[in-house]
């Protein structure tokens, strides 16, 4: 990897480096190699790695890796805290002010596109509106009511089969009186637009990636992922953003006696492979112009 690291650092020429890629594709290893070679900090751009409860299940860098280079915005939020891409962007602003050329790495496309293309500055949703949306979302009738309340432009843009996306659009309209599509048309400025950063996209073969995903989840179990899930059992909320680590719900079902461990592992591995497939499709569609880094 040494020759690759030298080549990429030369290409960056002192600019920030962004690394996107599907889960288990080696993003963190590349980021750490670049950071060690050039003294840059590694900054998290993964929506699950912000949560303090998930080191193993979110594949967060371990303590030994964090000791090899500065790591920022990893595991710094507690379950139950309100956190969004807007919060993350404001934290990244502070990082960029102190470290003009960091390495930002993660698989959350929304974080990276917000950084490179801008983000709509939608006001916070009031708790009462969120509670009404939470009550409507679990039933088909409730989702249909929310869809019917959306403006035509927003309906044409969002995935109507995804209840969470429908709820989000409904909440925005209810709270602000403006449709989500209207808000999105007023996108704010991008922090790292154009050539302001070196943008890397890891390309990984499907079979190679699937094997790595399965091996990695087995390793997570061996290292104590069940203990990690058991620790959040007293305040578990399957609908909370922090609870969406792949495998968390399956392992919780095992701990509660409704799913054998072997089946929980198999389901979690399948979900991870499906997630990687969606990531690869999204990356090709939205980051086709980023510099490809091929794996293996």
C-alpha cells in the first residue's frame, strides 16, 4: 500500500482527502495509512460511528488504531442525543478550521454529498410533530395519510416505499409549511465543492466484498458484539437512529430469546451484503466522478 499512499498524497497536494466506499471495503485502513504517512487527522463521515455504544458493530477504529493517528468525531455521541447531518457539518466546520487538510472517511453518502454539494438548512422538527409522525409510520394507513399530505413535487422525489423517508418529508411540511422539495431547492453552499478536496471512491468486487463482510461479522461476534448489544438493552429503542447498526436488532432478538444466535448472525451478514449492494449502486450514481481506488 506504500506506493499507493505516496501516489494519493501527491495527488492531494495538501488538500483534504475524502474517502467513500461500501462497508468492509477497506476505507478505514486506507485512511489510517494516509494519516500516518502525512500527519493528518482522520475524521469520521459515518452516521453510525458517531455513537459511543457501537465500536464493534459499526466497525469503528479500535483503540490501537486510534493511537496511531488523531481520530475525530468517532464515538462522541451518546444514544438518545439528537444528531443529524446538520450537526455533523457544523462539527466538520470546526475541524476544518483547526486542520485544513484532514482525511474524511465513511460510507454515509448523505454526509459526504452534504460536504461536497451543500445541505438544505431545514429547521429542527418540534418533538410534538415527531411524535405524531412516529404514531403514523407503523401502519400502512398512517403512511398513506402522510403521503396524501405531501405536495406533488416532494412525492415525485422521495421513495414512497420507505416509511422513514415519507415521515421525514411529512414532518418537514407539517413543521415549516413548506414541502421538502422546496427546501431542497434552496441548498446551502458546499464546504468542499469542486476540486477543493481529493475525492476517492473505493471500488470493490461483489464476491470479494461479500466474503469480507461475512468474516468481519464473525470477528465482531468473537470480539464481544453480543456484550455491546447487551449493554444497550435497558434503553433499547429499535426506531432510534443510533439503533440502526446492522446486526444490532438481530442480536437483540437473540438476547431476548426469540432468535437462535446462528440465525441472528446469518441474517445480519445478509443485511450487510444487501447494504453494501445499495452503497455500491449509490456510489456509482452519485460519485462517478470521484477518483476510483480498486480493491482487492
